[in-house]
C-alpha cells in the first residue's frame, strides 16, 4: 500500500525540523518525489538543494552492504 500525503505529513515535519536545527548543513536522504514535498522542505531550509540519484537496483544493494 502506498503512503498518502497525510501519511507523509509527520515525516516531512520531522525532516523540516532537522533542517531548521542545523543551519550549517546536513545531508538527509529521502524520496521527496512530489514538488509540494520539496517546497515544504525548502520552506524549512531556504537554499536547500536536492540531488537526484539515478542508480540501478544492483548498485543500490551493493552500497547498502557497505554501510
């Protein structure tokens, strides 16, 4: 079952708070796919930048094993 916007509300609030409390920067990973989600995070941290990682499932699995 896919998460709804309402399901993601608390998650976005938590990420926004993490961004707000670290003005010198932080790296977060998330699947903020919708523009509305990215804009909400940008409100918490003006100047926030996003990186789109387009990698294969195999490479992702390899990276997880290294962590």
